[in-house]
């Protein structure tokens, strides 16, 4: 069955709102962790917080778009598919953006050979993942589980 233009427009608006909410929620949860009294946030933490928001928003858009592959399945399959896709894209983009920010913001010689780029990307991913795990709290767990629930409830769906 062909989808109408109105349905596509509503889907696009929902996808953009979903991405904006995911990016904002990730930033809010992580900023709340760093706003404890007496704790100072350095410039690297600020950059990584921005990277978390950008990666969360783009991961939300990608998860919404890729949810079409599981649109004809049941709730549980759509939940796990959306959750796994979101977390994989979020971590991959976060690591990639971390590497990009290190190359752009840190002056000095960089190794652009394949092995140098590999180790830099691996280091960027570990930096990003450590930043998330070091501030792991219940709010972050909820924000990382929310995309699966939202995508299963209101994401793209095909009724057989």
C-alpha cells in the first residue's frame, strides 16, 4: 500500500522531534551529572557533552529511518531492533565525532596512515565510551532505553 504525502510529512516531523528530544535528553542527563557542587567541568568534557547531543540526535534519525525494516514485526522485535540500532549508531557516531574533534581542535602533527587512523578512532571510541560509563546513572539508562520504547510505540509501522 502506498503511503500518502501527509503520512510522510507527519513521519518526517515525528522523526525530527524524536531526534531533537533524544539529543536534548542525553545532554541534560549528562550535564546534571556534572553539575554537582564542587565539580568543575573542563573543556574536553564540554566538547564531549556536545558530541553526545549531536550523536544522540543523528542516532535518533538513523534509528527512525532504519526502523522501517522491522515495521511489520511485533512490539518486542521493534523495541529490541530500535534499541540496538540506536545504541550502535550512537556509540559509533560518538567515537567518530570524538576523533574528528581531536583532529580539529588539538593542534600538532597527526598520523594519517591507516594504522594511525585506526588507533585514533579506537582511542576516540574508548574516550567517548569511558565518558558515558564514568557517569553511568539511572537517568542515562532510562535515556538509552527510551528510543526502543518510543520507536516500538510510535515509530514507523506497517499493519499486515
